[in-house]
């Protein structure tokens, strides 16, 4: 009784299907009317390949010629695998750091429960907001679907550490009550209770070393003494050090602008239509100086501003393009060397009747598996570095909409590298090599 054969995994089936598509696309079968020794003699290639490849048993599926070559001559392809690995990892880490860094800009939006944000007209980013009138919320209260309006104050301040060194900080005045909208998804009840104490502030854990401050320490902000009441994870900023304070503390620390909100956070009735309320509040006839955003809109605009208009996104794209080119060149050169080292084997297959188009399929398949292995290693190393970054309080983000196109792009790079390496194979002459 024969032992049952293992069922191929879904990943294996996906890779085989993708590979069949790639080989059909880039190495099509030849015409049936072609000469037997021509390049297009592909009829029955699969059967011929099966007849010359080793199998585990008489009923087992034959091993792919390309995978057999990779298995027995893996050292020849090591450089190509490493090129794909490090190119993929370099691009992924750059994009992860970039998205993580600029994602901190919108942390106050993403971690708050406000459905609408009201601020000065045409504000490009939440950290670039300007003070609005202290009475501006009166107009918003006129809408029947508005359930709660909360003020949010933000401005730059000067902090002096315990050793006397000055540090520029961004002071954020928020409602410290338990039902507050600002940072509702971040602050715990205990942290809000600590923040509600007089002259209390919260700092981010990643800024402890920079500020040289711990819970209970006393520092100065704008010449006034305050106490570090707690440490928070997730309020780190791009342009400086974020510091949280209650409205009362912020008003005392910023006497000239502490009572003027930078944004108004709006909470709506559960049955309300946010788009309809936004359209009503954005009426320029009633609110000529203000803009109204949904939380998602303001978050996107804030990140897009820093990503696209500051030049950081262009620099990252240029570096990623260089990584792609370098990876493609190294992979192509490595595959070319592997083909040159295997010319006699390819010549023997040609002498057995295997067409050049079939051999090209072998090279394409090898390139494909080089890309798969390289991506697997890149994924493992990137995950490891992400863990290290998290332990070092470095925000790195890897959304699926970034990783999936990157993986597909690197597979295309691997296949194209194989196509560029086909020149030696096209010049294979069995008569000259098999002597």
C-alpha cells in the first residue's frame, strides 16, 4: 500500500500558478509547424522534462528542473538571493520609518474620539494650526446634531531641564476629564487623573532621555515650574517634544495664547451624518475664517503635507529607486554567472531535444524562486528590525498596502533580472560544448 502523497500548501499552489503565468507571458510556446530543431520546438516539453528528472517514487510528482538546479547549485545563486533580500529590506525599512515618523504628526487625531475638527481656514497640518477665537464654538453649538465641543490648545514653549539645558517643546492643553475627546484612545483614567492635578504634565517615554526627566521631577516651562506626573507611549512629535497639560496648566504656562483654542473637537449624536454636519458647519457665509474636517481628512492632509511637500517623500522614493536598480543589476549579474557555469548542462538538454524556449522557462523559474526566497529572508529580517525599533521607541509602520506592492515589485525585478541574463543561454551551441 502506497503512502499518501502530501497535499501542496496554498502558498505552493499560489506560487506555481503565478509562475505558470509568468513563464507563459515571457516565454511563450512555439508554433507546431516549426522545425524540430528550431527554437520553438516545445511540444511535449513537460513530458521530456519529467523523463529526465529524478523523482522520489514512481508515483511522485517530478522535481522541477529549475528547483533541482537551485537545490544542488545553491551557492551560485546566493548573491542573487542576498541582493533581493537587502534591496527589499532597505526599501521596506525606509518606507516603514517614513510612515512611522510622519504618522506621529496625526497621533492626536488618530487617538482622539472627535468626529469633526474645526480650525483656521486652509490649515495644512494639525501641528501648524493657528489660534481661533475663544467664542468660535458658539456658532458650532447652533447645529442640533452637535453633542459635545472640546477645545484643544497647542503652541511652542521653552523647557529648561533640571541641569539648566533649554529644550524646545510643543505644549498641548487638553481636557483632563474622563469623558474628554482628546487622546481618548491613549490616556488611561489614572493618567488623566494625574494630568488634572495643578501644574502637572505628561511626557512621552521616548523623550525621557532627551528631557532627563522622570516621574516626580520638576522642570521649568516658560519660566514656570511644573511637575512630571506621568509617562505616556505614543505622543512623540516630529518637530519637537510633545508635552501634555490640562487647560488650566496650559493657560498658566502660555498667558498670551493659552485661552485661545487651536482646534475645536466636535462629537456628534450617534444618528447624525458627519458629512452633512461638516457641510453645514463649513458654510463660508456663517464661518468665513474656519475650515471643518473629518478626523480622517485632517489626518490624511497632515501626513500628506509632511510626506509630499517637505521633500522627504521624494528623497525616500529616490533612495528606493536606487535600491531597486542595484538589486536588479546584482541579481542579473549573478544569474548570468550561474548560467555561464551551467552552459554544459544546458547544452546537454539541448542535445536531448529540449528547445531553447524551454530552457528560458527554466531560467525564468529560477529567477522567480530566487525572488521568493529573497523576499522570505527580507520579511524575517524586517520583522526582527521592527521589534528592535519598537524596543528602542522608534515608530515603524508596515501597512499591507505598502508591503504587497513592494513584494510584487521585487518579484518582477527578479524575473526581469533573469530575462536580462538570458544572453549566454541564447548562444548555447551543443556541438561546441559537448566535445
